[in-house]
C-alpha cells in the first residue's frame, strides 16, 4: 500500500511540475512540423534560427519566457539570436503555439 501511495504521489508531482508525457512531446513536435517551424529550427542544431535545445537553455528558470515566446511565435521577432529575423506566424493558433513553446522549454 505504501509503495502505491508513493507512486501516486510521484505521478501527481510530475503532472504539477508541467513535465510533458512522451505523447505530449510527440504531438508538439508534430505541430512544429505541420507549421514549418523545423524548416528554420532544429532540435539539436541551428539551421536559420537557434536550436530548440539552445532556446530551452537560454530561458531555463525565466518565469516570463513562456508567454514572451508564444507571442514571438505569433508576431515574429529579431535581434535576440542574430540579424536574421523570425517571420510572424499568424497561422499558428495560440493553443498550438503554447504547446510548441512548452515542448521547446522542456528540452534538455
């Protein structure tokens, strides 16, 4: 019984910490592919824009990063990672941008 309670508590902590499941991560990556994000960003390597793992590292511990990055996906941006601007992506819904950014920020 004690082992079962520990497992349930561990699962609850993972859910509360925002850790994405493998299915959530796969769905977010599929959204990134569908919206052509991976044309300019690699998970592990810079293409035109920074690698997603570099983004996660840069914004680790920044509580406001998620909202700023969701806005940047929608509106575009420039100057943070170099001279080449990121174009706006108005076709990406706010919900999809939220999922993609959550996935990016979860990368280690």
